[in-house]
């Protein structure tokens, strides 16, 4: 097995990228799906934003580079535009802002406003908690009605009451993939809109929001995009919805003219209306480095390597005679970039592995999750 | 005047703190009320969080320091607890999270939920835009009704329909101070709650939320707290409201047990329920440095120096015979840490000053704003 692994490394077209990340000695990191590793280039970018842009430029850095600024004002759009090709969107359809949770709230509310007379937001039982909780937040306000169905019964739960179908493309626990195009079509046939949570997809595997005809999407900046702990998230809105899009978190940075300081809100013309407060410049700076690096490597190549690695891992387990119950789909084209194993002592297993320098994570109640 | 200025500098008990900030050569920075200067200690803190905590610690850094982590999980509460004494609150009443705008939305919605049958949110015409826009966002959802009054007529606008009075303690444009205690009392007598926006107060002048009997507050991290561009903001909720507080942005980090991954939302017991998504660790790290430094200098001393500086500035203008219309109160105990001047060419004046290394800012349509 060690021979086979060495042969794979020697033939790996991505091997050179290992040196672009600061991974600690002696650690085998299988948790990029929880927190992406640190790109080496982040150091210089953060020193630049802190020393030059903040320390020396001060408020002048909000201006465009043409007049000596650092372009802070447009960062959210600029980085959104760089994320767009990773998810099959046009640059003007994506913006980097707030957290995944906050963006979910905005877009669930926006979808409900686009489907007057319907209140149901349909999702999957066991979806990532924050997705379900943000529906619950709107439900407690009397604006939404949460409906959960098992994965296999989602299609039949799509009736004329459903305003929005909200699903996570790659399941955080099992890694199982939804067929984005088929479910989007089914939702549209029922007159509902679709919001895809791409937190476990973006930067890990090819995603094509346009081909699927998706309406909305959100995603995470700190997992596969390597934007750092708690990095800003992103949001996608298909251009056909821009003109009618009304989201409730109408902060001053989403205004058509933030510096006119008028008493009344008027949304910015495009995706910028999803912004709320002042952009988090330090976090966005680190996110941009991660996005640039992932885009340079290429999601197709990353995905191919991830699949090969996870298949090899399962093969090694077989050779070693380790019997662990796989919670992920066996076929690597039906799962995201992770392998999940069910075990009654999964927590202890995870701790023991970490103590040996192999970092994965535990997901209650009984899942050991390894990212590849 | 130059002699007088030198004498003041020589006798200034805070003079030594100048060296704790990285201010560029040749710049006179009068815009800390827009973006606070860079504390030198931020460099080391950011290098630590990037290299050691993210790069080496990876997901282990979420844990408490006792088990080798960096305490990321509790950062929002820890930094909130450090901001608390700057605003006259108890440590368990403040949390550092999201943006001022997002926190406004949470607390306006929470106040409306605590006053069933009332929908009016009363504020001042000309309040900082994001405060007014966040009310408008809830109004567009049918949950609130925005009512604006002139400053002098706020008391008479406080009738039995008002759920919440939302005001900014120091006006962003004029620097004028509200009497926090008197207005809070008036609101309570009308059966309304009060939410203070402390964006232009926190770290600049003493604030006593407890003495005023305030219900809620929000504030900004990137102005006087020197947390960096777009730093996380904070929110205060008086402890008496904690048990009943329901806010709509119910993300997974506000859950009582975020890592139980249950389908149903249950709020964390205390102020932690105001959290929404994963905390922005890089931004919080920079914010903590700023908060620590401001706390060390002391808000009382900062305020005394700020008042002395602004009074001396006005005296110099008089001596030089510069006739500028002061938009701020003349008495320095009735204004925050700024002087605003009205001038039809305020924009050009501001640009000309910046070109000479004197950085203030312009607020449309006709205000030149200088922070001290």
C-alpha cells in the first residue's frame, strides 16, 4: 500500500500545490471540509491589508485603486465575481458577504416575497442545522412554514403550498449528493423556487447553477475555499430575479447610494442589494487569497484527486481488514469530498486519531467524518 | 498657537499612547470616527491567529486553551465581556458578532416580539441610514411600522403604539448627544423599549447603559474601538430580557447546543442566543486588540482629551479668523468626539484637506466632519 501511495504521489499533477499551503509537520489533515488549510499567500495579503491599506491608507483605502485607494468598497462584488465561475454563475450574480446563516435568512425571505400566497419552505430532515433554524426563525415571525421530508419523499412533498425548496447539495454528514438539476426542475414544476446551500460543494467539486436553472444559492468561505476561520460567506441570485428581489436585511451597504445618507431605503440595482452592513475587509482579504488559489488549481482537478484519494482510502481499509460502516455512498460520483463512517464509538475514534496527528471530525451522534 | 499646542502635548498624560498606533508620517488623522487607527499590537495578534491558530492549530483552535485550543468558540462572548465595561454593562450582557446593521435587525425584531400588539418603531429623521433602513426591512415584511420624528418632538411621538424607540446616542452628522437616561425613562413610561445605537459613543465617551436603564444597544467595532475596517460589531441586551428574548436570525451558533446538530432550534440560555453563523475569527482577533487598548487608556481620559482638543481647535479657528458654521453643539459636554461644519463646498474642502494630509470626512450634502 505504501508503494502504491508513493507511486500515486509521484504521478500526481497537483503535488506541487502542497507547498502552497502551510500544513503543520506530522499532521495528516482530513478536515478541509470543516476548516480549509492556510494558503501561504494569505500571510502577505494580510500584512498588506493591515500595514498598508489600514495602517497607512486609513479611510482612503475605501476608494478605487485608480485614485490611490485599495478598492475596499467593491471587494464584496469583486470576490463574488471570482467565486462565480466555481459554481457555474455569472460574475454579477454572486456576492461575498455576511455568514452562510445570514445569507440563508435573506434569501429564504426573498423567496417568500416572490411567492405571495405560499408560505411553505420545504427541506430535508437532517439538513445542516443552520439551514433548518433559519427557516424556523422566519416561522416564529409568522412569515414561513417549515416542512421537512425524508430525502426520498421530497418530490411528493412539493405541492402548491411550497414557496421554496431549500437543500444542501452535498450532505454535511453523509457526503451524499443531490441531483441539483432534477430537483430544481421538480420544484419549478410545482411553482416553487430553489435555494441550494453549496457549503460542502464550492471549491470541492464542479457545480453548475446555470445548467441546473437554480434560483438562489449560498455557500461557505472557510471550508474548501480556504478563507480562514469564520470567513465571509457568499450568496448567488440568478439574474432573472434581480429586479424583483426584496430581502429584509436592508442595511446601508445594500442601498443604491449608500453615501447619499437618505432616510429611505432604495435597493442597489443588482446583487449588491444583498449586502447589509459595512464589509468585513480583513476577512474578505483572506477569503480572496483562498478563492484565487482554488480557482488556479481548478475544481475539476481537485475533485478528480479527491475521488481518487477516497477510493484508495477505502481500498486500503479493505486490504487492512478494517471493517467500518460507510455512511457515504460507495460510488465516488455520488458523494462530495468526504467519507463518513458510522461507529458507536465514533467520538473516541476521532479523538484517538487526532492524538496521532490524523485530523478528521466527529458529527453527533455516531459519525467519523474524513475529508479528502 | 503652536506654542500652546506644544505646551499641551508636553503636559498630555496620554502622549505615550501615540506610539502604540501606526499612524503614517505627515498625516493628521481626524477620522477615527469613521475608521480607527491601527494599533501596533494588531500585527502580532494577526500573525498569531493566522500562523499558529489557523495554520498549525487548524480545527483544534476552536477548543478551549486548557486542551490546547485557541478558544475560538468563546471569542464572541469573551470580547463582548471586554466591551461591556466601556458601555456600563455586565460582561454577560454583551456579545461581539455580525455587523451593526444585522444586530439592529435582530434587536428591533426581538423588541417587537416582546411588545405584542404594538408595531411602531420610533426613530429620529436623519438618524444614521442603516438604523432607519433596518426598520424599513421589517416594515416591508409587515412586522413593523416606522415612525420618524424630529429630535425635539420625539417625546410627544411616544404613544401607546410604540414598541421601540431606536436612537443613536451621538448623532453621526452633528455629534449631538441624546440624554440617554431621560429618553429611556420617557420610552418606558409609554410602555416602549429602547435600543441605543452606540456606534459613535463606544470607546469615545463614557456610556452607562445600566444607569440609563437601557433595554438594548448595538455598536460598531471599527470606529473608536480600532478593530479594523468592517470589524465585527456588538450587541447588548439587559439581563432582565434574556430569558424572553427571541430574535429571528436563529443560526446554529446561537443554539443551546450547536454541536448536537438537532433539527429544531433551541436558543442558548444567555446573550449567546444573539449569535447567528460561525464567528469571524480573523476580524474578532483584530477587534480584541483594539478593545484591550482602548480599555487600557480608559474612556474617561480619552473623552477628556477629545473635549480639550476640540475646544482648542475651535479656539484656533477663532484666532485665525476662520469663519465656519459649526453644526455641532458649542458646549463640548453636549457632543461626541467630533466637530461638524456646514459649508456649501464641504466636499471640496474635505478633499483639499486630505490632499494636505489632514484626513477628515464629508457627509452629504454639506458637512465636513472632523473627529478628535
